[in-house]
């Protein structure tokens, strides 16, 4: 029993793959501040020190939900130029 408790505590205290801990609530708050009131964050995907996957939508309309990639530049977060997956992406050309 002690071994199981020790393993759980040890895994809870380990660092992330980036080598440090990421404060996801603080990141979410900072990005929401940058977004403003035109849309809201529904959920967060993978978050690192300098990149975050953010799922947003306008109001309560799930049809407006989209995935955005945000990158950190200095002290500010900004949308990345990488294409998002979701509502604003044109369909891929599958003709060969």
C-alpha cells in the first residue's frame, strides 16, 4: 500500500515534458484577456510555456466553435499564423 501511495505522489510531483510546470489557468486567463469579449474559451488543449491550443466559440452556439493556436511573445499571447482546425478552414482538395 505504501508503494502505491509513493508512486502516486511521485508522479504528481514530476515535471512536464517541457521541463517545467505550466500554469494552465493563468495561461487561459491571459489568452481570454487578449481575446476580449467577442468570443470565449470553451476548453484548452495542449499547453506549453510558449504555445497553447485553445478552443473558442461565440456565445453558446457550438457551430461557431474553433481550434486556435496561440503563441507567447514576450509577456503577451497572440494567435499564431498556423491554420486552425474548425469552422474557418476550407475543405481540403482531395482530387489527385
